[in-house]
C-alpha cells in the first residue's frame, strides 16, 4: 500500500510512543516524514529508523511560536511541502485540583492546546496554498473527565473544539481536520501514570484491559492505523470529527 506516496507528513512529539508509531505507519505507506520533538537527537534517531525514502528529525517545542514557525519552514525547505500535520506532542502533570499548581496547568494547556493551535496555524498556510491538507489532533478519553487530570482533560476537550472550528474554517480550502481520542495506549506516558499511582506498569495495563469491552489495552499501532485512514483520500468526506479509539473503554 502506498496511500501517502509523494506526501509530506509532520508528526509532533514523534520521537517515541504514539507519535513514533504514527510516523512509522505513514513512512510504511510511502510518505516523507518530519519527526518533530523537543530533543533533536531523539527526533533524528527515530526519523532514521523509519525506513522512509525521506525523513528528517527536527527539534521543536510546539508551545513556542517562533520554534514552530521555523520548524514548519524547514520542513517545507527540506521536504518541499506539507500535506499532513499530526498534532501529537503531549505531557501530563497530574494532580488533584487542590494540589495542582498554576505552572502545571499552564504547561499542559500550552503543549496540548496552544501547541496544536500554533502548529496548525503555521502548517495551514502551505495547505491553503496547495488547496489540500489534513490536520489530525490527538485528544483523549480523558476529555470526558478523569480524576487528577483537570489540566489534561480541559486541554483535550479544548482540542475537540479546536478541531471542529478548524474544520469549519479550512474545509473550503480542501483541508480536513479531525481528532482521535485514544483510550489506554501502552507508552512511556501510561507507564509514568502507573508509577505515580504506585503500581507496576503491567498491573495498570491489566486493570485497563479488564475494564475495556475488547479486553485489551491499545498499542501505538492502533492509533496509527486510525490516523492513516483519517489522513487518507478515502476519508475526504470526514471532517470535524473526534474518533474514540479506545476498545470501547469509555462506554
Ligand atoms: P509519550 O510517550 O510521553 O510521548 C510524547 C512525546 O511528546 C515525547 O517524545 C515528548 O518528548 C514529546 N513532547 C512533550 N512535550 C513536547 C513539546 N512541548 N514539543 C514537542 N514535543 C513534546 O506520550 P504518548 O503516550 O505517545 O502520547 C502521545 C499523544 O497521545 C499525547 O498527546 C497524549 O496526550 C495522547 N494520548 C495518549 C494516551 C495514552 O494512553 N498513551 C491516551 C490518550 C491520549 P520528551 O520525551 O522529550 O518529553
């Protein structure tokens, strides 16, 4: 399959986890891929491992407007265009409301929500000029509410509002904007949650698997498969949607 031959895909926060899995999927379907992450050497290592015809790794803090502008310009200079943007970069700073600091609120909202805004604003210029593009935002089942995640939950529901609004604004220019809301996916992020809850990662995975109708937790490949579909030409009549990829766990 080469649904993305000749296409250029940017994935943020793609040095590891869901972002790396998604970058891998696009590369395997023929895309040139730009791996953006905080650490340039981690991003470059992941980019080299994708086996893509063309892949680059760039340092970019998605919450920093100047860094975002220059990263997107470098992608266009080096890979020629931007067809797909996956806003995946993310962090957690969990705490109950009465213990949550203003700093932890700001950091989480800045990376997830402002980051998606800044990256989308920078990428859409090129997509609008080409009259073609796909933007995919990572939300979460936590958007529906999750104890200890007031900052993350608010940011992830904000991402859904951003998705619908960008779909309205950019649809006339041939750009589809959708979101995926993953359930529990095995990554460093969920392993860190286990540590915070004083559990072994495997124990937390089992608890989440037991709670899911499909009786398993997700892997980055589960999100990557949905991402590739939503960013493909086959999904050109789908926009403004949030697809829950959660094994039915939110039911
Ligand atoms: P992860 O394993 O922690 O990876 C996140 C990546 O984002 C890391 O490489 C991290 O870099 C990078 N990053 C953090 N802040 C950044 C910034 N300001 N600019 C650029 N890159 C940044 O997380 P994940 O589990 O793959 O999650 C990916 C996305 O899916 C996130 O948006 C997350 O909220 C969402 N999600 C995950 C789950 C899940 O169960 N795992 C569920 C729902 C939604 P460093 O390594 O340098 O920190």
